C-alpha cells in the first residue's frame, strides 16, 4: 500500500535538514526560484549567527525570511568587496549557488541539483555527523 507524502511548501527562512549518507546538516532556505521548484540553502550557522535554533523558530516567518534573504545578499556583497575582478566574483557566487541548490523531483523530494544523492527534509532542524568516519 502506498502512503502519500506530506506536501510542505518551502518558504524563505524555513529550516531544513540536508541528508547525505549517514550525515545530516541543518540548513536554512535563503532563496526560492522557479515557483518553488528550486531552493537555495545556506548553513544554519551562517544564517543564525548568535541566535539559538529555539529562538529562531519562535520568530515569525516573515522576519525569518527577511533575515535569510539579507544573509544571502550580504554574502554576495562580500564576494564583490573581497574580489576586485567582478567576473571572478560572479563565478564564485554562481559556484556557491549551484552547490547549494536543490530541485524538486517528481517523487516530491528536493534533491541536490544535478545529483541523485542527498535530499532535503523541509521544516526540520536535525543535525548529525557520523563519528565512524
């Protein structure tokens, strides 16, 4: 018997867990493109700064979205300030965007762009690094 997957609509500022192998990483959505088919994530540590996860979850989603967008915008601005060659800065931003973008697949999973391994679980704050490696 098939079970229907719960459909969660991604939102900017939403916590997600990136699962790859036996490891899990807490990330936060900072940009959404293609009507929700692509989501760009950044490390929760980068987005949260000094804010705890419980405090982050208590903040209204609209405020979280503003903060997450600002973190991505600040990253891009920083690339231009440390890299004098504009073309190199754009390439670095594109490299980071491609490495951290997940696409919605037909089965409802968000998988890493261009790969068939690693997926996102939306609305999750779990993190775990397997100590056996």
